């Protein structure tokens, strides 16, 4: 491995740089949230400053917006931008059908709205996020604070009849206080072990009063870009089922890795 950066960080960087390098001039781009998306935003910022890349970014969280402004990326709200050409975001898990679990960073509601308002969604990730079946990563569910015990009990009823292995429900905390999303909502993390029918569970959860949105992204991802620590990149196309490869020179990221440490 080349100097600087762990294998995991180099894998994220490789996927992020490949995706950032593919963004075309004039793109209206949804900017995801999370550690891999943060690498992508840094790479986009370099292109904006060095190449004069012209894009309009729509951030999915306040922290993404702050980073993108610092990188010099022009931003707009989704209302201002309208329909987007592309969203690039990370994922906590993805399965062979390119269905996802997202929301580990707490931005799942904005992420899903932005992705749904895009012509295409590209997910950037590392190989560790690939699973045979979704559910090893706890499923985030965004809920309102009013009537939380009732909402939690109703979610448990849904899980009792669902094709899942576990039913543990945990309120996400931020230190001593409950975690709050950008919309001021709470997040329940569902430790399910395995989700046998993601589409059905997503629909059932969103029927529960008090649930705002869940972290199952079904039939939304068009392409997954998987980075590896040695700079290899694997691109899986959901429509065609084809798999192609590329390589990113991760030595180019040494300065970024030093800044990141």
C-alpha cells in the first residue's frame, strides 16, 4: 500500500474520485452525506478550482452543505434546482439487487428525497458494505417525537409479522440527548439481522403513524462504484447487470490523506 491513508480510506477515496471525475459540466448534482460522500465532495472541489467545473450542488445535510461551501462548490436548494441530473451518495449496505440501507449518518430523509428527484443515483462505497441480504446494519427509521412509545410499539408489531431475524429497536442518542435530524426528528435503529423482503418492509414501516421515512432505498440506485484499497474500482450497472473495472492512482490523494488525519 502506498504512503498515507488506511486501506479503508483509500478504498473510499478511489470510489469517490472515480465518481467525481465522471461528473460533467453543467450537472445539477445531489451531494450525499457520509464519510465516502465527503471524499467525493473534496474531489469535486478540486475540479471546480483547478478545472473550472461548473455544477450546481444540492446538499442532503447541513454538514454536507458546509463542506461543499468550503470547497467552493456552488449550491442551491432542491426547490431552486428543480429536477436533478444525478445524485452521488454513499450507503451503509447494498445487496445484489443494488438495494440499500442508508441513514447511518442521520440524513436519510433528505437523501431519499434528493435521490428520488434525480434522473440517476450512483452509490460510492467500499467492498465491506456488500451483503448477500440487507439487515446486518441496523435499519434507521426517522420518526417524530410526539407519541414515540406508541410509534415504537406499532413498529414492533410490523416487525413481528415481517421476514426479519431480529426485532431490537433502539433510540439513537447523541451523547446524553436523543439524536436529532436536520428536520428535528428522532431516529430509531432497528437491529433486524436479515431483511427477507425489503420492499414490503419499507412500505409497511411508512404506513405507521409517526414514521417519517425509513432507510431502505429500494429500486433507487442505478450504479454502484466499489473502491478497493489498492486503487481498483468496480462499477456495477443495475440496468444492464454489467460489471466493469477501472483504476485510480491513490498516490494522487496523499495530500488529501495527510489533511484528513
